[in-house]
């Protein structure tokens, strides 16, 4: 499952540079699949919507950092554990129960992001 950042976030920013998929954004900042990945052209979101990878998407949070589940792989294929959670000083990077994925699904997502 993807990782989410809770409202306890203190906006320290420690998590953002640790994400190998560039799935973490500062609150209020738009995101795109192409940010920090090799994805170009059309891509299908987790909800089935097809978009251009360069298309800027609305921020998922305004006041705190956020993780887009469409790009989060829990660091599978890169690290032993999610790096955002490992560096978070207030333990606000936690599993997102809304996005349950197997390790195989997370690895497949990683392969799509880093061709």
C-alpha cells in the first residue's frame, strides 16, 4: 500500500529528497508523473483515468507535505523500508489503508515509473 503523510506533519521537508519516485510534494504544489521519473506520454492513474504524464495535477494537501499514491511504491526495489518514514522526525509517514497493493504490484509500478 502507499504511504501517506498525516496532519501531524511539521513541514520539515526531510522526506521529500528521500523519495526515489519523487512522489512527495510540499503542500499546495501541483504534481505530475513526469516529475523525477522517465514516464512520458499517456499514463493511467490508479482510478483508471488516462492523462498525459506532463499534466500538472491538483495538490492532494495544502497545509502539509503529501505523497501521491499514484507514484508511491513504498520504496520497493530501492530500499528495505519506506525512506520517508525512516527519516520523519514525528512519525507522520504511515501506511495508507486506502491503497492496498502487493509487493509485486508495487514493483510493477516502480518499473513503469523508471523505464
